[in-house]
C-alpha cells in the first residue's frame, strides 16, 4: 500500500524533467497510473467480501508516535476505488480537454500529487499521518483550483478554498491530538477500544468541535459552503474529480472513520443532523436559481454532502448503509454531469443553461450519458440512484415517530429540489430545438465523451444488478463505519410501501418543478439580492477588516527601517529580562567571583570604547567603517584574553569579511540620513544604557549561579558512543540537535530555491515598467 501511495508522488516529481513529453500526444499514457492502482485495489475485493482487513506498518518517527500505518477495510476500499477509478477517466478526459495547453504537464503533476494525497488519507490508520495527507490534499487542490493563475478570479478562489480548509485543518489537528492523548494511541483502530474513555471525558465536546470544524470546512457544510461554488473557476476535470469523489468527500470520510470512536452520542447526532439537514435543503434550493451549469452542480454537490452528514448523524445501521450507497451514487452521476458540462463548455463556449438546447442532435453519446446521470440523480427506478434514495427514506422513517415525519419531510424536500437541479444540468441542454449557432457542432474526441458515458452506464448497470457492488463493496463499507455486522442486501424492489410512495412523489414533484420553474437571469438576480445576508458576505467583511488590521500592524512594526527593528527588538528584550531581574532581585557584588583585571584588558576596553564613540560621532562613512572594525577586533582580543581562541577566530573572520564588503559597496550606499533629532538621541541613549545595565546585571546573576557539569559530562560521555563523532560540537549540532539542524537546512534550501528562481526569472520589458 505504501508503494501505491508513493507512486503518485513519484510520478508528479518525474513530470518535472519529463514535462515536455507529457504536453504532447503521449499525455494520455499517464492514465495508466490510476488504472494500474484501480486494478491493484480491485484485487482486494474478494478478501474484503470474505470479511478480511489488511494493515501494514512502517516505522517513521516513532518518538513522535508518527508511523506509516495503513489500513484497508470496506470503507477505505470504497474510497480507493472511487479515487483511482474515476481518476483514470479524469486523466484520460484531461488529455483531450487540455490538449495543447502549455502547462499540461504541470496539471498532471498537481493531479497526481492530489490523487496520492487522497489515497494516503483514506488508507491512514495513524491520525497524525491522516492529518499530513489531509493537509496535502488542501495544498494540491489549491494549485488545481488556481491552475488558470493568469485569472484573478481563479487565484482568489484558490486562496479562499485554501484559507477555509486550512483553517479547519488547523482545528482538526488539535482535535486529533486531544483524542490521541486521551486514548493513549494515535492508531484509529486502537482508539476504537478507548472510545468510552474519550466520550466520558470532559474534553469530549471540545474534540467534537475541532473534528467537526475540519470535516465541515472540507466538505463545504454551512456556513463554510461558499468556497466550493467559487472553486468552479478550476478547469472542468478538476471540478469533476475534486467535487464528485475526492476532496469534498474527505470530510465525509473523516466523519465515517471516526464514527466508531466519537459517534453514537447525543452531541454527535444532534450537531450532524442539524448542520447536514440545513445544508442539504439550503443548497438544493439555491441550485434552482443558478444559470451556470457549474453553479447548479456546485450547489447540488453541497446538498449531497449535507445528505451524507445528515445520514452519518442519524447513526443507525440503515442510515450508515444509505450513506455508503449514496457515496457511490453521487460520485458516479456527479462526475458524469461535470464531465458533460465540460464538453458543452468546450464545444459551445458557454455554460449558461438559458442559452443551451437541442445539443442531442449533434452529440448524442454525450446526451445519453447526461440523461443516465440525471435519471440516477432523480432516483428513477432501475438506476443505482433509485436504490440510494429508497435507503435514505428507509433511514428517516426508522427514526422515532415525531422525528421520522420531520426528517423524512426534509429529505423529501431536498430530493425534489435535487431532481429538478439534475434535470437542469443533464436534460435541458439537450432537449428542445437546436439553435442555428450550434448546428455545425460535431461529436468531440472520444477521450471526452467516453469517460462520462462509462460513468453514466455504471449508474444504470449497478442499479440493474446491485449485487455486483453489494456484498463486496457497499455492505463492507457500512460495516466499517458502524463497526458491526450489517445484513441488509441491496434490492431493486421492496414491494408497494411508503418508501416507494415517497420515491414516486419525489420524481413526480421534481419533474413538475422542472417543467414549471426554469432558471433565468431575473431569478438569479433576485436571489443575489440576499447576498448581504450570506455567510460569504460576512466572511468577506471579516477578511477586509483583517486586511486593514494587518496593514496597520505591518506599517508600524515592519516599516522597512533597520533602526526601527533594532529599537523594538532591544526594547522588548530589555523589558522582558528586566521584569525577571526585578522579580529575582539584584545580587550583591562578590569581588571574589571576579577575576583580577589586567592592564591588557583595560587597554583593550579603552580602545573598544573609543571605537564606539568614533563610530557614532563621525560624519564620514569610511571613518565609521574603520570604527566598527576597531570594535570587532577589540572583541577578538578580549576573547583571546579569556581563552576562547575559537570565538576569536570566528569573530575575526566575520568582522574582516563585513569590513571588506562595506568598503566594496561604500560608494554605492546612500548618504548618512540626518534623522536623529534631540528626542531621538535621548531615546536611543536611554535604551543603550538600559540594555547595557540589564546585560550587566544578568552577568552578575550568572556569576552567582552554581556551575554544573551534568550536561557537559553527558555530551562528553555519549558523543562518540552514541553518535560516533569525536568533535562534540559537531555531534551536538548534527545528532543531538538534529531536528533543529534539519529545519535550518530546510530554510536554506527554500532560500536557495528563491535565489535560483530570481536568477531564472525572465521579465518582459512591459512588466518591468
């Protein structure tokens, strides 16, 4: 499993040197990667069907409790097959949709990285490892959403998505760490055994809050839903992949995976049912007013995610089975509709549903795919969507009597809206007369229409033969969520009952609404009048306030003047140390602790002081440079007098290099600034004297502290024995402080990359102006 996860990372890295090859006709070959992974994970279906689970573990950073622990059960298998199966079709589709794009190789690099991150997340058994992949999906999706980075709207959408999901990820990390500490393990499977201890703890509510924040932001639940419609600025293959089967389902996966650990309480159920229930109705209603096909699909996606949260919140075996089935149902029909939308946009140049009609006459296979997806979305019999909607109604009807009426009513209303929205996206562009402007259109490349047709047919085939995905895929997924056996095989026909009646009402009412209520620009303008009441407007207002505060803060604290930075840094240090010294008290001066002062020290100190006054009083820059060199060399002499030749050599080298550099650029430096008026001089003098006094008193405290050799002895005894190094200083830096050194290397590497980028930067003359 580790190789499967790392393969996507490796391919994304290989696209750097092999990018030119992937921009041409060979770009279709990269589809082999997700196809091979799909076949690999498909081979686990028999074992999962037999009730087996698979786990592997690799030691990574055991001291931090972070290991490469991977676990494959029914839930993770369902997601891996969606990620790789739909991913294969997306990779194939993109080779035609973005054919000739100058950055096609970059696109495939981002997409491979994202696929690897999703696979790593759904396979992780260690919560810290899960979080690492969780954040990697946010970062890679940022590049995918903002792929058209020459458009300001794309850049903004990517930043909003990263900001919302990244903020939720920050809180999620806190929740996962708290849960891990309370359970005494970071393994999800082991945490299940400590579920009671977590739920009974006083911090359980806080853990839920943090975990919900991560899940709700990632899966676009109200009030964080607005980032998903904005993400539609991404190329269609990105929208189809991220918003049907992968990124937005990450929050759903998290809730499902953590259900055995955190679920089953009133706090869990109430919160998820309220948030999911409101989100599904709110988003489905708003989808009716959108005229852009991607906008319709975005809001119906948010509604579908709300349904999944709603079902997981109910927490019954029926609702968890319904959630498992609906994950597959939604992924199939929504990916199809997104890909069809991309074809329409690619061929006609518009996604405005009010301008589209009759396209079946010029692209019949695309129309068939869209029709099948729309029918599955509506839950028409003989499609998998019909099975999924029946299960949703069964789950709501199995609730206590009063709640059953309310919850079923919410589900019915949502599904009616979704039927209408699905018909807007899947039927309206292909029905009616063909406009004259589209009469010359033809069927696009098979690489564009074959993927959605496959997905549409799968929704029909699985609806006709649900046993093909029942015991080997969907039931094991539901059992993994519930952490118990579920014996409820999927059926096409349950007889004449209330569930069937609700399904008929859903289809009839949704179709009637589709006929009577058509989207228009006037209706879209009407709904936009309420934008000031939306959470997006609130978040944008808060963002503007934050930017203003950040600008004011930056203007004051980071004004670009070195003298200002030095003053603030030294003032802060002096105040903090002074407060501590006042609390400790000034120690008495014990002359026995002070070594005798030699004439050499007096002479060197006098020269040092003279150099200081020379530097600050001279009007000549060259003289000031000479004065600073005198100060530096005087310090070198003091180091030598106090038996520190290594420090003296370091000081000598740095001081000499600094003086040489100053002299080399002396004539290119601006003249002395005459900014120091009398109040400024008094202020700076006060700070200098105060800081010097603080340092002097600190030195007195150090003299009175007893000298301990424990640390010295430890390093001396263990430097060679543990680290195999004779130079103790080097051993401390490289081994005993290895993590610190690693981050220093990372910082230097980032700086080197930045310098290299600047050197390779080619700016147009117009840009320079």
